C-alpha cells in the first residue's frame, strides 16, 4: 500500500467497521463536546461485560518459545493516590490499585509487563516489582530498559548500576526482555550510550549467562539509525525490537514528524529478518481513542457496542510477527476494554486494515494536531509546567471544533469561554504555558521531536489574545 493509493471510500469503511464512543474516560476536563463524549463513555463502561477468563490470545517467541500474551501491560501511567496530583512530579503511586490491576490482568491471561527506570518519575519499577512479586515468577515476563539518556549515565559504572538496580527494584534475578531505551537520535549517541563504554558487551554476556533472556531495543528516531541497527543484527542478534505501530503511523508517521519512520517500513524490515515486534503506542497516547466527535457519531451508528480503541488494538495485533501490544492502563475500565479486544483476538481482514490506515488516517492527519503522546518524557518541567496536559487539552478542543478562531467564528464568544474555563479545569494556573521561560530542557527528551517551547509559546499567545478580546 502506497501513500498514493488512498482512494477507499468512506462508505466502504463504514461497511467494514462498527465503532463506539470514545474508549477512555479521560482524566482531564476538556471542551464541552468532548465532555459529553466522555460522559457517554463513562456510562458505557458501567455496562461493560466481564472479559472471559482463559481466552487470551498468545504469540510464540521464536527464540525462547515463550507464549506471550498479545496484550502487554505498559507500567508507565500508573494510578496515584491523589487524582489532583496525578501529574505532579512527586505523586504517590496507589500501590493497592496497581496490585488489583495486575492481579486482574494476570487472572485474564496477561503475562507481559513493561516498565523502565524513568517511568512515573522513577517509581514504576519499584511499584511493578511489588505487584508482580506476589505472583509465581513463571506467571509473568518482565521487560525493562537501560534508560541512560542523561550523559551522566553513559559511563560503564553508571549504566551497569542502572541495570542492577532494575533487578533490585523488580525483585527478580533475571530479566525476560531487556531493551536499549529509545534508540534513534543518532549513531554517535548510540555509540556513546552503549558501545564506547563497553556496556553492550556486558549485556551480551549477561544474556549468555541467562540473566537477560531476550535483548532488544526500542526505536524512536531516524530511518538511517534504524537501518544501521538492522545491519548490526548479525553482530548483536536482536531477540526483539519495540516499535511504534498504529493505523495512523502506518503510512503517515514521517508526515506527522520528519524524524519519525512509517510503521509499515519498520515492521517490514523486522519481518524480513524474522525479528519479533513489540508494539508501543497502539493508541498514540490516546489520540486514536479520542477521535473527533463527528467521526465517533458516524461510526457509532454501525455498532454502538464497540469502542474506538478496540479497532486500534485489533489493527496492531493482527500483524503476523507481533509478539505483544503494549497499553498503559491506568484504570480498570481500560484494562477490561482491552481484554475484550484480545480475549480472544479476532484479526481484521485486509480490506479493513487498509480502510483504517487509509480512510481514517487521512482524516486524522488533516487535523494537524500537536503530536503529543502523553509519554511524559519531557517531565518534570523545572518550572512546573504541565506540558502534556496543555497539549492534550489543545488537541481535544481542536478535534471537537471548539477552538475559538476569532473574527469570522460565529461561535467565538461561546468557544472562547469554553476554552478558558476548560483549560483552568484541566491545568492549574501555575502550570499553564505562560510560566514557560523557553529554557528548552524538555525538547531533547521528546520522542516525537516536538518543538515544545515553540508550541507552548503559540498556545500562550492564543490564550493572551482570548483574554484581551472577549468579543469579536
């Protein structure tokens, strides 16, 4: 499928798919129409059927013969005790809720749990270790990463210390799936983080010793870097690679961001070499669950029982060679909805796959949103700005057609009021974009290569304009 071959009609899409209302009860207050959709989603969650036990779909790792659940639990958006402080840098993880979620996931067949030393402001591995250690070790596979982004951790001693600390926090004596985290910025950076310091040789020895059962990398970045990593497969023998794959990124990743690589290319190269793919961002940080309401309304007519998210998960899971699809599930309703998609997985037909990554993807790309996936790698901001919340709020209002566009906008006064009120509800005033001093500390950490200070300045200028001009 090429980008020129995008002529599947909207009618054909609607015949091929049912859909539902927005698949997530969003944690941030948004614009009026978005709130209505979220209320509908919350009502539907109350009527969720219980996912079946014993029906999980599994994929086999060709190297270790592991039977891995097609749904993997991403431990990067864990619940906190105080919902008002969910985005605070020092928010306390609600361990009791995490335990319940992990117990429910394992009961329903989930056995792959993915974390990192940097997730949840450094609290994820510890919390994950507490939750998983309550279960027999052979009931789960744990994945974590060498997240030595900071140059202070490029030395052999610091990198090795991070690896050993992961095992301590996770309460394990071996790691099932270990990743070089976020490869893609450049080969000079890759060599500095992993080769020149000797840590790659150490990790390969750890794999020989059985303390690492599978060694791979997660990819965010340039095609030239990915190609070089594929060339080094003969040297390092990658057991798996984690890539971003969803129906928007399949053909449009490089159009959304020129640093990204289309998922169709990444997947194709892995398939050629027989390397299993672990999928991240099947929902693009929730963007593919928070579709514009006019699309949701159209789709809901055909099958109100299916969530928008379920189609994205089925899309990602349908591809042969996909070992597991990760989802950061903060709430039980998210976990149940995803279990319903994968217990068991009903693969999509080829025509349905192409309708999603052509018809729907085209319409989403046209929205020109800020491509924030809410990964929080940019956080914490030294000045307290809640960067992801600001971008998510802006995108929601844009998707719902509720941004106040000034002169010529017949609903300017209504939209202006909605935007300012909903912004204050979504983001505390002391964490809004007017506090950005353009220091740029956040920008190098963004996997999507967003020019964060520039986008914050643009939103801040829009807000100031709205405050100065209450009337058209």
